[in-house]
């Protein structure tokens, strides 16, 4: 019979040697992550320090005057306009995206599912000036559909709140589809079968089982759409300019001095307001995401 010999030094238990090896592995893992942590610290830390320093500084001394000004007059109107637009896009996009995702999940055609998910992945990341140009060429004042259908005679204008909301829905609905499809796939067929065996109708299944289980994912999708619309800038800047008051456009004007000179710190205060709103949004989204993962994993 072959004998096994321990390589541990005398007086040192083998289990302590194993623990020491695990500690060295964890230490190497942290060392490997240091470049990434350093990059994240520089990429996010320096802008955050500059933002806070400018937002709480007025005439070279600490002050909250910039924050006070950012919550008054045209700045407050722009902030509320962004919140209103984002809330509308989030709710409508979530409803449309959820029904579209349900149609994809229940479809028997695998090619249709793959086509819709692929298109959603592309359209969800399609924005900025190219998106604005596409919509202007289609539904602008001289757009193809506007002239052929005579939409201008009926009061249609793409360069308005509702026109901008329509454009935002173009990339928000596909994003909602990508968020909800995995949650719908997580609904186990056994739950529906158990409900049917107990005499429950389809409406009762969705009311007492499906919707309660999906609620965290649905609300998380709403929050995600809100954040995406709230932070969007390039599409609105290229399409509506100053016609629709938005906080991102006000920040750009204050930084470049298009309206008033010397309001750079007010722009930083507006950015801080956006960070606060985004923080509140994420504070709602992350717990919902964890709760949804617990049910649907």
C-alpha cells in the first residue's frame, strides 16, 4: 500500500497551511483588481470632486447660492420638465414594452423571438444626433410622412414635448423588452399548471401570481427607463434645442455661456441636482432588482 506523506513543517497543522494558501489567493485577487479600482477612482472621483467643489462654491468661498439658484426660475422649470418627460416615457414605455415582451415570450416562432430581441438590443442603444436626424427626416416639418400625410395641417409638430416623448419611446420600449423578457421567462410553467388545477382562470393567475412576482422587475424597468430619459441630451439638443425646457440643455447652455456668462458653477449645481435624482432612482431600483432575482432565479 502506498503511503502518503504530509509536506507541512513540523508543528504546523495542515489546515493552517491550506488557510494560508487561500489568503494568498485572495490577496492576489485584490492586487489584480487594483488597476481597475484605480481607473474607476480617477474616472469618477475627480469629476465628482470638481462637481461638488463648484456647486458649493460662490465667489471663491463656500456657499449654497448656486444650489438655490438652480432650484429657481428657468432652471427649476427645466428640472421639472425633465422629470415630467422622463416619467411619461418611463410609464408608457414600460406598458408597451411589457406587452411586446409577453407577445415575444409566448410566440411559437423562435426566429421571431430572436429577431425582436436582436432588434431591441440595437434600437435600445440608438440615440444622439443620428436618431434625431432620422426622425426629422421622417416626421419633421418637411419630413417624408409629414408631407405625404399632411400632418402639419392637423397641428403636428415634432419639435414639441410630445414629439420628443415619441422619439424617446423609440429607444425606451426596446430597452423595456430586454429587461422584461428574462423576468417573463422566469415564470415557471408549474405555477400556471397549479393555478389551472385549482380552477383559477388566466386573469386570476396573473392577478394573484404573475403580476405580484413580476412587479419588482416591472417597477425596476420603469425606474431604468426614467433614468435613461432623464439623462439623455444629444437627441434633444439636436432636435428641439431650447423649445422644450430640459435640465441637460440648461447645463450645456450654462457651461458654454450661450445665455449668460459666468454661470458655470450653476451648471455644476444643476448637475448635482441630477445626481440626487439619479441617486433616488437607483435607491428604488436596486432593492427591486434583488427582490426580483430572488423570486425568478
